[in-house]
């Protein structure tokens, strides 16, 4: 399940819990497309909690929609991932290493406030990649 968090117009902020469904992925892609269409630089805050899986039947459609984002990587600025699960933090750090021109912060739940401030306001946080 996903829930969007109030944020400035150039920020995509959301919380994801439980199983990620095709409806979740579609809503996130709709928001991403809309924000990218309006702004030269977009920032992302994602908080995950208790991710239990991904609806596999949704992957083909999502991949088809997500592939064009590789041509827009230069539009992504700050990306913060707050995850309560170590495997999610590890995966986010791997993604960060593969996308070196995007600035990442990956933290556990204790770093949520700093991560949100960093994405929303660009303020340097001391817990980056904790």
C-alpha cells in the first residue's frame, strides 16, 4: 500500500507498506510523470515499512512504463530512502552506486526526519547513508 506525503511541487514523497501492488506502481508512476513534466529537477523521498513482497503480475507493465525514466535520470536530484528492513537499505545503496549522478541518502527509521528535511529543503544531514 502506498500513501503520498504532502511535499513541495518538485518533490515526490511517499510511504510504502506491505505488499507493493500494480495499483501502487501505477499511482507512483503517474505522480512521477506529472512532476517530471513540470520541473527540470525532481527530488524523491520514499519511506518503506514492512515490505512483504511485490505483485509479480504487475512487473511487465511497470517495467514498460519505467524504462523511459532512464533517459530522464539527469532530472533526479536528491533521493532519500528510509527503510526499516536491512535488505531494502542494501538494495537502495546498490542502486545509488549504479546511479552516481543522483545524490542518495539511505537510512533506517531513526534518520527519517533528517532525510525528509534533506529532500524537501536540501539541507545537509549528518546521518547520510547511515
